[in-house]
């Protein structure tokens, strides 16, 4: 906020006293400030009305998070409460862990070692 007010103050002073431009004077500067603030308030009300009419995604997300938090808080506070009569009880059968089937090994032909002939050129002299 300090940066915004600081830059607006510097810009107003530049416009009033005419640094690099023709000076406007305080009358015009105050008129521009009033005009900007008035339309800021009008635009904000129009924005809020548009959010109310069309719905705000951010407001919808916030409402959903608050509803979830309220449900969690209610569930923690009343742990002895019975489930609602229309709630469907979900029964899961005990799943037994079955061993994974072993992969079938493919028959591979045996590789026979072929002896290499000795290199006589590297023989040591006797």
C-alpha cells in the first residue's frame, strides 16, 4: 500500500508542479483524484453485483471449503451419533491376497563355449 500511495503522491506532485510537462495546478489534481475515487467506488459496487448475479468461482470454492470443514467438525464433535437412516452401508468383503502367478520361463538353447585358438605371435621366447 505504501508503494501505491507513494507513486500516486509523486505523480500528483509532478502533474501539479509541471516536471517534464505543463503544470496542471491543484484544482485539476484534486478533480482527478475525486473522479478516480468516485468511479472506484461505483465500479466496486458493479463488480459485487455481478458476482451476486453470475456467481464468483472464488466465493463458490470458499463456500465449499467451509461446508466441508463444518461437516468434519460436526463429525468429530459427535462420534457416537448413528448414521442417517437413508445412508447406504457399504460392506466390503475381506479380500484375500492371492500370490501373483509366476512368469513362465521360456526354453532357451544352450550356448556352448567355443575354445579360441591360441595366438602364437604373442608367445614368450624361451
